C-alpha cells in the first residue's frame, strides 16, 4: 500500500446517537518509519445533546436543531484540521435506524420526524399482521419484529395521519436526510435501508456471485407495500453502497461553515458511509490478518445493544424467525444477523428518574454503586415491552416499572439505586447469553467457542463487560469504545483511496489497536451461580 497520500487528509465522522451527537476528526499516519501500514489518529472535536421534543401528545426529533449542530461541528472540525496542518476532505454521517423524514414536492421537510419511541405505533404491528401474517413478512424481509420499524411507522401514519402522508412526495431515513441537507443528493444507503422491513430480501444476489454491488435500486417489496396500503411512490429509488462519494457539500454549507476561507482548502465531499450506526460500529472492529468478518460475534453496546454475527447472505429460516433475529446490511455489503436488546437505555432512564427525585448521579458513580450491590437480587427481561416506553412520552419512571416487573414475577424488587442498576446490568448480561445461544444454534456454532467483540460507548462500563463474560462464559474482547466513529472514518479512507476495501482498513486497525481481554472466571462455584441465575432468568422471561 505504499504511495498512499494520507499525510494531510483529514476526515470528519458525524456520529448521531439517541442521546447525543459528536464530531470526530480522523487522519492517517504511517505505523512506523518505512511501513506501508497506516495508523488512524482521532480527536473528538465537539459533542452536542440530542434532545427529543414532546409536543401535543407526540415525541419528535428536533431535526433542524441537530442540523445546526452538524454545521457548527463541521466548522470547528475544519478549524481543528487546519491547526494540525491537515485539510478536511470529506464528512460522513451515521445515525440510528428506522426513523425518517417526509419531504414535499419541492424537497422541503414537511414535519419534524417522529421519534421511534412515540406512541403513534402502539398496536400498529399487530394490526399490520392482520393484513399480512407475521411469518410471511419475515419470510420476505428477514427483519426482526420491533413495533417501531419503519414499516409500522408508515402503517400507523396511513391509519392515523393520512393527510400528512398524502402531502408527502418523498421519504428519507435519518442519515440520508442529514446527508441530503448537506449535499442536496437523495439516496437510500444499503445498511440503513435494510432495516426498514420493506425490502424483498430474496432479491439480493448471493455474495459469492459478485453481483450484489451491481444493484443500484432498493428492492422494495411491492407486494408487501400494496397489501399494507403503503405509498411506494415516496420511497427513494437510488441505492448507494457504503463508501460511495455522494458529491460536494452545498455552496451554502461551505459558506456557512467557512470551509473555503483557507487558500489551500478544496471543496469538502460527503461520503455515504455505513449510515446505520450499528453497521459503522461493526466496521470499526479490528480484523486480524487471518480473520474473516464472520469469525467472531459482535456486541455494539450503547442505548441499544446490538448483538450478532456478520454473515455473507441473509439467514431466513424457521429458527431465525423464532429467535427474533434480523438480517441487516453490513458495511462490507454482507449482512448482520443480529438481535436488538434494550441496552443501557434501562440505566439512562433510571438515571433520569433518580435526578427527577433529587438524586443526581453520574454513570460512573452508578456503576460503582452497582458493583458494590449484592448479586442476583432480582432479574428482569430487558425487552419487556413496558421498558421500551420513554418517560418523556408519558411512561412511568423506569425504577417503578422495574419494581412492577419484579412484583409480577414474585421477586423482591431492588430498592437502592445501586441495586436497581445492578439488576439492569445482570439482566442485560443474561439476555446476551440467551441471544448468543440462539445465534450459535441458527448458524451451527458452539457458543463457548464464539469470541465476542464488545464495542461502542457502553464498553466503558467495565462492570457490564465483566458480567457479560461471566454470564455467557465466553471471552470478551473490549474496544474500541469509539468503534462507530472509527468505522465511519475507515469508510471515508476507502473512498479517498487510502485502502482498496474495508477489510484492508480493518486489518491495519488490528495492527495498532489491542482490545482489552475479559475472560470468565473458571471457578466452578462462579459458574454454578451464573447457571442458576440463568435458569431463573429464563423462567421470568416466559412469565408473560
């Protein structure tokens, strides 16, 4: 890979999550003098809150405020790059999936996008199944059933807000919406559009055929759309693959961000990275020299926990349906066979409840309180539907919901903040074991032989990392914490020609990043305690 001109190029990853967004500036240096390998250097330029707004009974994303934050982040990133003797050459946006914005005939935003935790979709999934059976939807799409999937949001809009939907002439997922604001280009990016549950998965050519990347239009499932009465004319018809250069930022964005103030600054481009943040996170996992992408399991830990395996082609079987697994696009054009688990949302909501009651705790403080609490006081299923509702949208405080779950399952509820958070973390770890067992069964692997790469912001929680290794009785490789931004930056580097493909970029990453290894305690007493806790957990899971 000699001769790659990486010395002055800088890239900006714009990573938007459910609680906050941030901009991470990245650039590449030689690993060693004379080396052909590159080392990724990163610095966080800016972080900003993502505050949903509750208005007249609905919960919305404040999308224009977020776009203002994105532009200010680009401005500061360009200044930081200049101070480092670098030139900002491209930006890439990644966001959460499933949500979308509606556009009018002139391409203007019709309304703020609804938040996936808004109550509009209550019961919509079950009503959709009355028109198209659940099994049939999975056989066609290969996507897990979540009540806020794009398909059910659209179905609920058609039922309850037909006037708004009737005015719409276009639809863009959140990552594509922000990219459209930056460039004026509309598209549907592979990793993001595969989460909608609106595509015919049978239309993807097998990976071995080499024909998949020649597809340039999303394979929307017209039969499914017609059966549910959803307007196909809204859906974007241009499919782009991760690493595609979409074009230059709009002149107005260049001007507002001061991007052409420096003599040597060239127009900044936008790259369609893996716009789904989970796919970007998996792209940011180091890959050993002789390791294939599907040689390990991954856990992207944050507000949500996304646990799965990368596979060449969708796995749509009776077993994957019953396990509640999903087939979502990966940054390399393959698929992520995964399951959504509630994640640290439980702790985030508990922290908000404690603060509302006058008890302000930081996340690190809550983790230490949980570490000191007695183990296995109570266990919950993190994916109990009541836990998914937001307090901001009218749900009871999370500690109250946890207490109710425990009372309904005959357990003594946790009382102190430390006990409550310990219950959340132990339950998450046990749910990870449950998912790993099903992933192993569906793919014909042995769970005990599956190493788990744990990445994302949640990997900073050392207690949860330890509990995960113990609950699953498997080795956990922790890091990088900044996996989503890392994957975003690697894809921009591929687009800039620094790497021939994502695999090569991930191999370079492995040469410079050493994950923390967390191994389970082999002590028989420890193993017996976790096995007993798992048996109890399974009983509570099936209590409803």
